[in-house]
C-alpha cells in the first residue's frame, strides 16, 4: 500500500468509487513491468506501507497532483521523506478542482482568510495567554494569535463530557485554570521562557470563525530560530494534536510534523501522556481582598530583602499581580514612592460603565506592561494597605520600576518615598522629567523656583553659619565632594569599632550573602576592614560597586568581600554627605578641567575646613557650599582657585551675593591679566574664542 494517501477503489460489495478506474490505469501505465525503487515505511494490518519511486518521480506525489488521491493522516506519519510535497500536491489539485476534488469548496475558515492582509510577518512576543495563545507586537500594534492544530491541557473530563472537579482543591477557592488544570502551568511556562521578549516569525494557517460565544481565532505556525514552537510544545507532552475530518483543510501547515512530535511524546510517556500523577500547584491566592490572609504573609515578606517573582498581570502603571514561585503565592503589588495616573477602568456598581483614563494613564500602563509583563523580577515588600494589597518596590534587570515611571514623566513622587533608600533616585528622576517636560510635566512651569528666586533677590544680607568639616572624598569629574562633620568624628570611630568587633565575633559565612542593588551592607575596603556600604551595581563577573556611606567614596569589590550588615548598625544615618563648590564653574576645555580638579584636590583633600551652606539642593541637586581654611571665614578656597586662574565665576544677580561676586570677579580679572592657567591664551570668554578650540 502506498503510504500517506488513499485513492478511489472498488469496494467488497461491488460499489465503485468515482475515478477508481482512472486512478488504477494511471498507476498501471506508469509502474507495470517497470523497474522501480521501493521504500518500506511501515506495516498496517499485515499490509506493508511504502513509497514507490518511478524514474520520473514519486508516484504518490503524482497521484495527488492529478487529483486521483487524497492524503490520510493515519499513514502519512510513517512517510520518511517528502511529506510537505505531498500536502502541496494535494492543495494544488484542490485549487484546480481536479477529479475527486471537482466539487470541493473551501471551508469557512479558508474563506475568512481573505480578511487577513498579512499572511506572514515577524514580531516580538509580549504575552503568553493560556497554553496556546500569544500576543505579538508588530510595529506599533499588538495581534493575538493561537498556535495551529494543537489542543492545550484541559480539565479532567467526566463521562457526560463535563469537567470534573479536582478533589485536591478546596471547593471554596476560586478556580484558576492556569494553576488548577494539570500541565497548564507547565505549558504556559515553557512558552513564556522560550518566547517572551523574543522575535518570532508568524505564518497564518487559518481563521477559526466565532462560535458558541467564543471569538474568532487566528491560528498560526510560529517559528523561533527555525524551530516550530507548537512542535516543541507537543514533543514535551504539554499539548495534543487536534484530529480533523478527512475533508477539513483548516490545519497547521506543519501538521504532519505535529503528529510525529506527538508520537514521540507518547512513546516517551512525558507530560500529558505520562502514567504518573499530574503535578499539583497549591496556590495561596492573596488577590481576593482578604486582608486577614495577607497579614499572615506580611511579616515573612518584609523580613526578606529581595524576593524572586513573576509578573502575571499589569492592572495599571503602578499596580501589578505577581506570583512568587518559592512560596507559591499570588499577590497584588502597588509600587511604592510614586503616584501614578490610572487607565480606563470599570465604574463601581452594575451597568458595565467605564471610567475614562486619567492623563497619561494608558501610557503608564503600557510602559509597565512592556517592561514587566510575564517577566521574572525581584520585589521588596515594605507594607500593606487596608484592602490586602502589598506595597513595595519592583526591580527588573536592576531597574527600579518606580524610578523608571518617574523619569519618563508617567508618575509623580509620592510622600511614601521619604526616608526610603530610593528617595534620592526618585527625586533626581523627577527633576530630569520636569526639565525635559516629559509626560505629566509637559506643561510644567517652575513657579516654585521663581518664588524662591524672588525671595533671594529681596535679601540684602548674605548669612554665614560655618560648620567644621573634613573632606573625605573628591569627585574626579566635577567640583563635588563628600564631607563629614568633625563633631561626629569620635562617635563614628566608636561606632565603627563596635561594628568591626561584632563582625569579628560573628564572622559572615563566605559566599552566603548575595548583594542586591540598593542594599545597605558591610563591605571591606583596601585596608581589609569592614565599612557600611550601599550597593550601587552588581556585575555578572562577581564584582560589586559600592558607596561607603560614612566616607562618601566608591569602590568595586568582589562579592566575597561583602556581607549582610547586622541589624543594630543600620539605623545610624550616613555620616558623609555630598556637596558642591558654590558660585564657580569649570572651563569647557578638558585639559583645563584636569588642571582645575587637581588643584582643587590638593586644596581640600583630607583637610579640616569650614563650610557655609549657600543654597540647599532641590531634587537631584546637592547643596552648594563655600569652603574656608580658617574658622574666622578667611582663606576662601574658591577665591584662591579663581586667583590662580583655574575656575570661572558663575553669573549670579542676587543682591545678597553682589559683594562676594565683586570679590570673585576681581580675582578672575587679576588671573586674566596675568595670563594664568586657563587665561594663558587670553580671554576665553570672548566670541572669537572658538577659533582656538575653546568654547564659552
């Protein structure tokens, strides 16, 4: 018997099928008394199945192409070569309506394919729905598609066809098919890990019309790196292949490969074909608003620093549903530190009315969905609201989502950020969004700043209150530096001695601590002593960039030189603070910048000085200060650098600063006349300075 096809025949009762004689003559005239090559493919009911190769080609393919036979699923699976050619030959005969296909009409799904303008395209997978559905982003639009010819895992069926209840699940719990249906979660996870965020090629096979309150489904063959996704899913035993009527042509373009993959899965007894008991997912669902249940988990979640989680759903820009695999719990997380506009949402009460989206609410939701949907993230829970929703921070690939929303102008800083480890980042992000007039700040006018400027302009006296400090670190790129207050020196020394004694008495286990961005930890410096540090970056090569919070310097150290900070040493505020030198600025030429920073370093490094705060920094801006060598306010560091020709005077118009600005300008003019340092070639502030490579 020819494998993979069925031709018209004369039945045992004498019934003659149409075109049976013509089909027989077609084969006899080409094969009878001829030398041919036979490939044995298999056995069926004591009949050998095979392929006959005529000198001019495969006789099976010829029969199909002339409309003398049709492909049959039960034996085409054993064909070892040229299966695609057989399907193509049958399709050509159908389209030409040859012989047995003379009355053939396309199915409803084939007719509806006319509404699909793009049959093949590529896109990025942004969501996996169930175990056979994908949401693909193509350009600026998203398209929902389904994998062709496969059936995802389903609930156990009773004899009457109704889904049987899982006796292992509490009847009072809400049904969640993703977790309750055996192998549904495994199938979804297989697709999510393989596809989310990846580009795939899509080929539309057919459109399944809407029926029984189910919408129309666009069914496609999806490939990633030349690998058929549906075939991979079936081969793992996480889906089955749909069986069709013989005359039904709404099927995958790789249908035969799917059948072969299913046969392999059945032989291996994997997934749905396994004899073992299906895996159980006992989910603690805390998204139903039961605050009492959520309170039981709160202490456990807050004790942990960062928890691995998976974003299952994005409700709005700052509201997501996450699944924590380690604890098998599902919870709603509200992003801390921000106030985010809401998108369109159902109105309370019956009627199905929708409340309109707030400005930039939809954009915020889209931003969070693009970055987080079905991605593996890390969360840090701080507290809980009255409705049982958890409040905390979410990180994806080291990016704080609260900061990301704020810096894109899709959220505003909220009072809950005060005192958090991320307050500074949020303030800086909001200041940048305001300056760029992004999103919510599109029409922002700096009214508050103008009011402050007006107040400063009316002041006629410059106030001075000197503080005794020691400079502990100096920036290599600008005029910022870190300093400690001298009055806190002894207290800090005793604190550090106590902390090191504790670390010596209870030494940390090497390799037991995994640093995360934002952690306050203990880290060793080059002197091999322990210091308090804030983790700023974790590299894949086992290196950690830290900020030593009590001294203001940064360093990159191996992971093994970091450890968790004992709880009794966390509460003391950071003893070093960052400042910048007021009323002066660097030139734009790189050589002059290096010279100025070197001179500034030698003027203040590791020295006890006296500091006067000239202006308090706003969001993202450090305090501007003047530095003096002497307690009586003499020995102005900035004035000395101006006299030596290393710096430029800022343009300031406040009345209270005019006397000081006159002194600074006089020092600058003196250096200019003497052609010192950056003035060596003359006045670099003139319009023709660009001719010499120096910009104003």
